[in-house]
C-alpha cells in the first residue's frame, strides 16, 4: 500500500494541478482540483498514518498520540481556508475598481512565450485558486479532525 | 484495417458496449443489494465504479468530446481511493491510524 501511494500520489497531484490550470476554458476548475488534492492527501493519511505529514515530511518532532500531534498541521489547514476565502473574495472585488460588475472576468492572450507559444492568461485563475485553497483547507481540516477520532 | 476505422462499425460497437456495460451495472447492483458479506458489496461497488468510468470513455468516443475522458480520469481516481479506504476498514477496523 505504501509503494502504491508513492506512485499514485504524485500522479493525482499532477492531474489536480492540470485541472486547476485549465479550468477557465475546459472542464475542471478550483473545486475538483481541490477535491483531487484532498484525495491525494487522504491516500497519504491512509498509507502512512496521521503523523506522517508532521514527522516525515516537515521533519518536526511530534509526540505520538492523536489529539496534540496534529495541531499545527490543522492550524495550517485552517489558515489555508481563510487565505483562500480572502483570495476568492478579493479577486471578485477587483472588477468593481474598473467600473464593471462584481465577479467580472477577462483574459489576456500572450504570444511568443517560449515552449508554449500561445498562452491565455485569464483572471478567472485567481478566483479558481481561491476556491482551490478553500476546498483543500476545509476538506483537510474535516479529514484530520474526523480521522483523529 | 479499413473495417476497424469504419465509423459505422465503430458506432455499432460502441453502442453495443454501452448496452453491455449498462447491463453489467444492473447485475452488479443486484450483488450490492443481496451480497451476503461486506466484501461482496465492496467488490460490486468497485465494479460499478469501473463500469461508470467505461461508460464515460465510451460516451467520449461516441460523441467525440474529449471532456468525458477527464471525467473518467477523476472518477477512476476517486473510485480507487474509496476502494482502498473500504479495504483498509475491513482489514484493520479503522481507516486512518
């Protein structure tokens, strides 16, 4: 199971990233990218246990036992939730300064970018990023709180 | 090779495959409802998830819209995680330890 998780988690994260980046003109977007990222983290939790992120990835010393050891990661998830909400609302408020309605979106087409050549830079990506952070933060908070019980 | 690239043959094959996979979903749902053990139900649900992925891919081929391939990818990932979680729950008794 751990071997499978080592292979699958990066693939799931790449799929989530591609869905996040292409979400403004193809199916995809912030919500499903957030759900897939949470799925990757859920697979990590399933395979390696609830302390793996703190102890194995971040290298922090945590005491074993369920309630106190996951506190700082959960605080980080909550902060991600709040930051995502701020990004989404902020990006929705920006069009008001240009005299267009709330949540209006636009895009810029960049030509001559190396490797890609033709890139559409859409303002909806910022809103999608906010939604992504909200979904990841909220779902991971729920997951680690429920998983510790 | 001309027969395999014939659109009429391909459409008939895709329609037949859709009917077969739909019938498989119904048969698997019988096993989900009547399954004597939990493992039977889990395997049947996993088979239904795989069938839905197959339906999405066949529908993408049928309607020539690539977005359903993305849908099938996401469904496959979520079905995989669900199966792993249920298998660990049946095996160990708790999902996240």
